[in-house]
């Protein structure tokens, strides 16, 4: 699955931050929380946020912190050490494996089903979010979705902050086209690529 986005401001210089915001539960939409999912993110730094979730302009190394997903780790293993309700942080991506101009930046695995999601992008950052504000949302088949029942791996440009000179966001001039391939996903199960058209619905995409 691939998502290409494009924006063209018509008459003013415009800040642009193209991003997707898809939620995932690889065990199935009504399977409960994702705390047992394994996540790996190719980002050795995050952009820390203040009490309003606005980036401070700093870069924080993740090594030996609850934010370190440079190696495969359970979502729930360190989530209680994260200030606030859970993960909602932008990872500054390192250089990694590339294919057709896209970087392989993240992997998610559900150990129970062996389903694997791989994320490729041309974005410099990826936002890792554990659905912290989802509370009693009515889902399909009468399921009810709560906090940590989903994870989101969005891939924005570096977000705006109090010190924009440190983390500048992208501005487009009039009629300048901004394009981004920010979501190129592949699914695997038992080490085989899955092409079943019914699979996305079973994964709990929302």
C-alpha cells in the first residue's frame, strides 16, 4: 500500500506538513490493546515536547530511555516511564535501508499472529502515537476502542516548535509543489508477503 501526497499553495507562502494518521492493531480491531506489539524505529533522537505537546526545539537522544526503539521492543515495556498518557513523539530518522528513494524506517510485529508491518517513507521524521486520547470510541461490529488499542506511525515533516530556527518546517512559495511519499507499507505473515484484499480490515485500520 502506498500513499503519495501533493500540495500547491496558490497565492501565499504557506507552511506545509503533509502527513497520514492511520491507526493499526495487527492482532485485529477487536483484540484489545497493542502493548504486546513489537516495534522498531530507525530513530536515535526525538524532538521532546512541553506540557502542551509542542516540540521545544531540542533534540533528545533515545539511548537508555523509554523512547529507545532502535531495537525491537514491546510497546508496553516502558510506556509507564513516558511522561503524560503515553507515546506521542516525533522520531528524527537515521539513514537506513533505501529502496526506490524511500527509507525503511519502522517495523511493527504482532507476536501472536506473526503479522508484520513495514513502513517506508521519504520523510525526515515519524510520529509514534499510542492512541492516548481514544476513550470509549464505538467501532465496527460493536467493538469499543480505548487508549493503547491502536498505534499510529505517521510521518510528518519536523513539527513546528517554539524555536523554529532549530527545527524549521517546510514552507512552499506560491505555485511551488510540495510532494511526499509518506506511507509505503508492506505486510508479512509467517515470512510471506500477504496480498489478501480482506487483510486490512482484519488488522483494525481506522
